[in-house]
């Protein structure tokens, strides 16, 4: 079902691109006049609003993973804590000492989500396995 949802989003983008492309064709043919320029600007508005709403939904989903994670498989560390921060940065700490830091990235595609940590890590696998999550982390 989620693949159909993604297809619908792409179809909406394609439909919303028709008026701006038409306006560009009119502008190319008629050179620049007031009416065609206004049409071009107005035709981009729905596309921009839809793109903004999609980005807002993506960012909201991304921020769900911000918080504190208690790691269980981090090398040579039995009580390390992973902090995912709002600015897409992370740090791994042990008793207040920072062991590792960098940037994290969220990606999703319909029915899956992945939080990439650093260059080769993923939240929930390998050295970034965790047993509990504290949702009260200061964002």
C-alpha cells in the first residue's frame, strides 16, 4: 500500500508541473509580458506549497528520532549513551565524556525508515543497538 502512496505523490508532482511548464513555453513564445509572467508565478505556487508540505511531513518524521538512546553493543563500553540532536548531529558519551560525534541522516521510503549514523552506522544495528530510549531528551 505504501508504494501506491509514493506513486500518488509523484503523480501529484507531475500534474503540478504542467502549468509552470506551459507558462515557460508561453513566455518563450511571447517573450515577456505582464500576463504571462503573472501566470508563471501563480502556476508555481501550488507546486511550492505541495513541496513544502511534503518537506514538513519528512522533517516531522525525522524529528521523532531525536533523543537519548542507551547503547548495548558499543565497543568497550557497557553504559554509553547516544544523543541524537535536532540539528542532525549526534554524540556518544560515557559519564559525560564524548567518545564519538558526527552527523546523522534520516531516510524513508514508504514502508521503511533508516537512521544513518556517521558514515557506516545505523540506529538499532551493530554498535548502535539500544535497549531503551529516553523521550525526555532536551531537544
